[in-house]
C-alpha cells in the first residue's frame, strides 16, 4: 500500500506545486530578458542592473524566517496563497518603473512578497514524505525551475517582440504584466487545492490517512537526533554551514540565470534567437537533475551528490569564459547549469534530516535566507566586474570560484554531520 499511497499523494500535490514554482521562478528571473531593452530605455548600467536584479534577495532575506514560522503556525494553504497573490501584484508593478530607484524599490518589495515560498514548500513536503523519498520528490518539484527557464526564455522573447509598442507600452513592460497574471490566478487556486496536513486530507481515505501518519511518524523516530529548538537552530554551526553552501549554489544559479540572456545576445543573435538559445542549458538541466536525484535516493548518499556537481559545474563555468566560440561556450554553460541543478535538490535533504518541527521551519528559512543572499551577490558581482573590466570571462570565473568553494564546504560539513 505504501508505494501506491505515495503515488496518490504525488499525483495530488506535485503537479500543482510545480506549476506554482514554475510561475514563481518566471516572475523572479524575467528581469533577465526584460533587461535586453529595459536597461537601454531606463539608462541602467551593468552594475546598476546587477544590483537591482539581486536586491530582490535582500528583501527575501529580511522576511524569510518570519514567513516560514508563520506558515508553520497558520498552515501552508492560507500563507502560500498570500505569498503568491502579493508577489504577482508587485511583479506586475515592475512594468511601471521609471529609473534605477524605482527599479531597486520594486525588486526589493518583490523579495519581501515572495519570501517564504520556496522554504515553505520544502517544509510542507516533509509533512507528506519520509526522508528516504525526499531527494527524488524535491528534485521533481525543483524541475519546475529549469523547465520554467527553458519555456520561459523563448516565451519571454516572443512576448517582448510581439507586444512592443502596443497601447504605448514597451515589450518589456508587457512582459511583466502578462507573466504576473498566472501567479495571481494560482494564488487564488491554492486556497482550494492544497491541504495543510495529511490528517485533514479529505481526498485520502481514513485508512490512507492513518497509514501516511504512521509512515511519517516512523521516519521521524528513525531519523531522530538530539532535539534542537528554534533559537538553537538559528545559531547551530551545521545550519550556518549549510547556509553558506546554499549561498554558493545560489550565486551560481542566479549569476548564470540573470545574465545568460545578455551573454547569449552578445553572440550577435536577435532577441527571439536569444530566447531559444538561452533555453538550451535548462533543457539539459531538467533531464539531468531527475536522474541525479534518483541516484542519490537509490544509494541513500547525499554529500557527494551535492559536492561533485557543484565543483564540476564551477569548473565548467570558469572554462566557458575562456572560449570565444558560441557553441563550446554554450556547451560549457549547459554543464555549469546542470551542475547547479543537480546539486540543489539533494542539498535540501540535508537540513530536513537535521531539523524537525519549529526548528525546521526556522532553520530551513534561515538557510534559504542567508543562502539566498548568493542570489544578490552573484548577479551584482557579474555586473560590477563587467562594468569595471568590460569582460564577462572574469565575472564568470569569480562565480565559478564561489561554486567550487560551496562544493568543498559540503564535503567538510559531511564529515562533521557523520561524526554528529
């Protein structure tokens, strides 16, 4: 019954959660495509754009822990709906920025609005799946990100080209307006689709609810560690170490993602061609991350399944800046993107194995908040180096070094966690 039960749970929850994350990531990173013409219209330099793109994560950082603790108290259904509705409205307002100050403000507010969504989903999945299944489940859920980028890249380019000048608005303004609408509709749908916990799932039979509760309780007992309270979790050395690993992975994810359209446009392509080519690394990543997370579940090994792709991805990213030819550069950028996306889902099995209850809510949010600052550091560092030197290769090498350091730190933490 167990496998059939988890398949039923997955059919109910995963497609909808993936769709929500699909539009969340699209609203977060469509600024990369908008920048192809927005930067010129608003007079934004590479450093200013990099700061504005990344300042999202400063707002994210400030409200992340409170948001996840509130979710634990009031339930996922109401709080995730609030998050999605508020971020859709803020995302749409980006269409009306008029300069760097308003651009910074709206990106900061978008981070505040979206804070808690991703760690909230990670916490929510622990209510429904035992630890031995989580890498594959989180990997499936996170596949929404590369799929969002793979589909969103050509879609964003097409929207900008097709709507430019309509009703007096530029293509990049229509991009923000049109891509915010699905988030608003899905935020309302959350209230009707999600169930807070298995105990109140009307779509499960009483026998299924009991079996799921028993399985989750068994897993928590089997993986029990010395109890860590919420305040202890926020200063726990391993939690802080995991936050630094996530910072490195986030710097790679957004350092690549928010600049990839401009890197590809530099090959001499049109906006529509840029959208098609920029989607290639994410097609590769979507295929590879599922196979990698399933391998991690089969072997019940996590540390090397985070460290190896992080280091390999960093090396590929550094090499991509050293080749002037578009095809080898795209191949290496695809490997770098694959490395990030293989490391991320398995990474999230580490804090969920370490923490439970309110400590998990606060600790996971803290890891995502501090680590999410990599989403500020990565894009801003690329923009600052590009502004100072006029070169992308040095900027990519800096991001690569951060990714490699994250992989090395994972190995060090793995030894400490085994001793604990």
